[in-house]
C-alpha cells in the first residue's frame, strides 16, 4: 500500500507539472502566432507595393516563430499620408513596419509642408536600391520634346518631387526641353495608367518590369537614365546599356556650381530607393531580429529570382545602420542647393511650398 | 496525515486541470459574425467591383478585409469597414489595381474579415475568372456561374441593338 501510495504521489506530481505552463512555453519566440503589418506608402501594384509583397513572401521564413505578414496600402500625397500617420502613431511593438520610397525623402528634403515626419528617426530595417531611374517618352511625342513651337510634352508626376523629376527639370532649364507637368498622381502605377490612357506622354521610373513591358508594346522610348553614381561618375544600368545617362545627354550643356550641386542633392534620394522601417524607438530586441531576417532574405536565391523577375535585374540591399547612414547622408543638403531646386519647380509651374 | 495530503494533492490537480483549460464556448445568445460577397464569382476585368458585407459585429467595430494575393501574401484592403448600430457593414472592393497588376489572378480565394490586430473573424469564398483565357481553359464553376467572355457580351449587346432597330 505504501509503495502504491508513493507511485500515486509521483504520478500526481507528474500531472501537476504536465498541466502547469512549461518554461519552454515561456521561451517561445516572440513572433510565434503573431502578425506583422507592412504598410505601403503608395498605391497597390506600384514598385513600393511590389517590393513589400516580395519581402512579405520571404521574411516570415527567417523570423523565429514564423509570424504572418500582412501588406496594406495607404497611398496618397507621394507617401506623406502614410508617413505622417506612421511617424505620429506607429506602435514600436515590433509588429508594425512600413515600406517607403524615395518620394517621401524628396518631400522631407525640400521641406514641403505636407511632410510631418523625419525619416532618419525611424528604426531602419534595410533598403533595396533597384538601380536608377529612366525617363520615358511616348514615341510619337518625342519630336515635340525639342521643338519649342510644338505642343508641350505632358509629363505626369506625383508631387513633382520624384528623383527622376530632376532630369525633366534640369532638361527643361539647360536643354530647353518642351515639357508641361501634371502633378497629383498617387503613384507610378497611377501615372502609368495615365500614360496608357494617353493623358500624359512622359514619366520616369526605376521599375524595369514596367519599362520593358512598355518597350515590348512599342509605345515608349527611354531618352535618359539618371545613372548609378560610382567613383565620381554616373554609369549606365547593366540592363539598359543603350540608354544614355543624363550627364551624357547634357553633354557640354552640363552646368557647374550651384545648379549642379542642386541636381546632385535632388538625385541623392534615389540612392536609398525602397526602404523598410519600423516606428521610432522600436526596441533593439525586435530590430535585431528584423534586420537579421532581411539580411537572410537578401541572400535567398528564390528572393533574388523573384526580384529580378518582377522588379529589376540589378539591385543592392543595405541592412539596418547602412540605411540609417545613407538616409542621413542624402537628407543633409546645403540650403542654397535646395532653394535652387525649389526655384526651378516654381519657375516651371510645379508647386513649391515655402520653407519650414 | 498522508491521506490528507493525498486528498489535497488530488484537489490541487483537479483545480489546475480545470483552471488551465481555456474555455472557448461562446455565450449562447451571441450572434456569430458572418461575411459574404456579391457576386461570388466575378470576371477579372479592370472595372470589376466586389461588394463585401458582414453582420454580427460589435457596433462601431473596424473590420479589415483580407485575402491572400497571387504570391500567397496576406493582403488587407486599404480601407477598413465600420459596423453600424446593428453590427452590420458593407464595402466595395474596386479591383482595378489588383487585376491590372495581377495581384489577383484567376482561382478561388478566401475573403476574410479581421479585427484591427488581424485576427480573422469570418471567412467566405470568391471565385475570380480570367476572361482573357480561352473558354476551354475556364473552370466549370465559372461557366456555371454565368460568366461570359467579353466578346460574347459585345456580340450579345450588338444583337440586342439589332433587335431594337428592327422593332
């Protein structure tokens, strides 16, 4: 009986420990069973949204606990609407991320009143640079670009702040390009639709997927590319080796001094391109998990295949601090260079808000 | 004494076993939230619009609408619906961008309602038909649901016009 009682006691003790929450349970990965939201600052189907979807496809695999990821678009104001909300109200709980683009950089850089955020203050997961922008003109509108007496070539833009807009503005100023701008589109996707409707004749994008599709349709001619800035020179994209850089297009008309300094400041935003951020002050414990996961994603051959198939054959990935430092660099620009760009915008009928 | 401790231990085990098991049963009077779509089978055209409705939600509750895109990525529609005083809501999904960019391709999709933390509340199903495909490649359910090729619609329209002219 004594033996039987002892065994029963042991059995009951086992049951108690079996039912009680185990220490292993407490150590379960933070992200297990959770959902991360990636907010996209532009319209569904554009370059930023596509990049968010590609990252959402691979990121859960490399985050301990394999969380779900949901992508939600919040377009408008060239990324200002989503950024204003995310900056003011984003919860630093490791579950909220935002896919950003160079447009909100340009907005902040040029001190536009609608930008109520500071991109350098976010917690940065990383960035994906897809190369450089190409300026595309409808084939049948090409002649009008250099004919000042003809009907102006109509160029669609979000807020007149995109990186590729520098080619149009400086082309108008120094090459006499015959351009009229229509601002107000919500994203590249929206601009491309306007191009398809023949509402506009010209726009710019980095997205090789869009460019090649339009080239196959036979509707566009890429007239210039920003170029990848390396060792003091702009070089052509490997996937568009026949498209001249804007410096080549300018030739002897390339300005020097302040106008060129202003051009360089404008196109700097493109060096960051698409970047993934968490709200300000997101704890390091979450950031190290997220940055490490993005780094692993960037080395995944299937990710590489998908980016090349859907976005661009050439791209660079930067992680964490690299993104922070790059953002700080492109957002540090002499005020007189910013003023020059702002004055060009005003001169050619694009709205340029007063300085903050 | 030993007997007493044994009884106490049995009591403890019973208490733990009942208190640690979560109770999932919903109150008997609770209305289970629902979600439905109209039409349930839709042609993937740029002007496609899907009406999504639900009932049984908390009045004023924000409801997110989710689906898995063609890549398998969980996607929330940009705007949340808000339940009215009766706990019902309705939303229109303008599919233009999703169709044009092939974020939605043909097939059967789960359309879900979720709370602000993306906890799924209710699920329904919608069938999307790529009408640019050859009719022979269409699934049975697409033709059974009365979806027609755009050309067929145009021909039908012309026939109707012809009839009107004769009249």
